[in-house]
């Protein structure tokens, strides 16, 4: 449509005369036609320079069509055909269409320059991702991730080669593919590193608990022997998995080992708790014994005797290593002591 409008405007600019126009009038129309053809030739020359620098295939195709149309217009000018309205229409159509194609080629090269800047920016972004991935990886990085990152570097080099050869579309596609691969690799690497840190923290906790249990008395060590063996088996299994870079699974199994030792350590702390509770109750009963004996409150002495009996039973259970029963007797004694304290106004 635009080309047609240009042709119409071109024809309107040339004064049309009768077929047997005077020589001066004919020369005037021919001069204007040559001027239009020369102008198109200048645009084509500009397009040739732009296309050669850009390397754009689309622009090259447009330029080839422009040259073909312009050659047709120039051949008609040299043919010596009758210079009439039909002749002007044909030559004008060819040269103006040629100019339109050449201008389109120039526009494509300018667009290509913008595209080139965009692709260059994406290449630089991928280069930065590669740099960050290399900084975050180390000797403990799983082999699979190392291979993935090596592949990404190779792809990026290929993308840059395509860019240097002006194959922008292929370069962009390849660098975007490389970027996606790197992002997945870095996500996996982050997960791997976090699992590795959690595993190491559980291993440190395991060693700490094991040392505490091994530092106990001979009786305590005898009690924890089986639990320690089972926990050590879990630890060995976890360390084998860690050696295979399977830190997620290794961390879960090491957590089981730590929980087993923690439960045993808690059980070993129970005797100390029972002993401390017995000592506290005994001191409390001694403190209020005289007040209970001097009190006239009905049933208070009986409650005191019952509390004493519970404490004595708790001491016997503790001596027999029956800590659960001892704890029950202590709880019963505490309830009676609370009642006695309220009765005494405490």
C-alpha cells in the first residue's frame, strides 16, 4: 500500500504531456524519472553498506529484491522504449518498489543492532551465572552437578561463537538454555550444601552425646552399651551415604542416631532428677516437722506421716533403680506436702 502511494505521488510530480510532446517537455519528464532512479540507487548503496555490516539474512534478502527491481527499472531506461504514460508508470513502479525494499533492509539492520545489544546482554548475564556457579562449587560438589556446569560452559562458548558469526537467534536460544540449566544446577547445589551442613551438624551432635555417655559410670556404660552399638550402626550407614554425596538421606539417618542417643542420655539423667527431688523433699519435711507436731490442725500429723512413707518408698525404689516407681511416690509425697503447706498458711 505504501509503495502504491509512493508511485502515485511520483507520477503526480511528473507533468504528463501528449505522446508527441515537445522535446523540452519530454526531457523534463525523463530527467525527473532519472532523478527518481538515481535516488533509489543512493538508497540501495546505503542499504548495501548497512547489510554488509549487520550480516542479517532478512536484510540481505530484502536488498537482493531491491537490486533486482532497480536493475529492471534501469534496463527499461536504457531500452529506448517510447516515453509515454505507461512507460513512466512501469519504470516508476519498479524503482519505487526497489527503494521501498532497500529502506526495509536498512530498517531490518537497525532492528538487528537493537537485537544484537539484547543478545549481548543475555550472554553477559549467563557469563555472570557461570562465574557465580564456579565460586559456589568446590571439591565436595557432586560429580553430576560438575558435569552439568561443564556442559553449561561449553554451551555458552558455542552461543558466543554464534553471536560472533551474527547468528543472533541461535545464540540467544542457546544462552537462554544455558541460563536455565545453570539456575537448576545452582538450586541443586544450594540444596546439596544445606543438606551437607545439616548432616555435619547432626554428626557433631552425635559425637558430643556419645562422649557424654561414654564418660558415665561403669553401670551407666553397661546400660547404654546396646544403644550405643545401634547408634554407631546408624552413624556408619549415614557416613557411607555422605561419601556418596547423598547428604539428604545421610542427614535423616544421622538424625535417627542422634535421637537414639538423646533418649538414652535423658534416661540416664532421670536418676539424678529423682535423687535431687528426694533431697529437696527431705529438707522440706525437716523444715516443717516441728510446726506440724505443734499444730492443732486435725489430720495434719497423719498427712505428714503419709508423706514421709511415700518419700521412704521412693528412696527404696531409687536404690533398686526403679526410677519410674520412685517418681510416682515422689509425686504422691509432693501432693501431701502442698496440702500441709496450705494448712500451715504457707
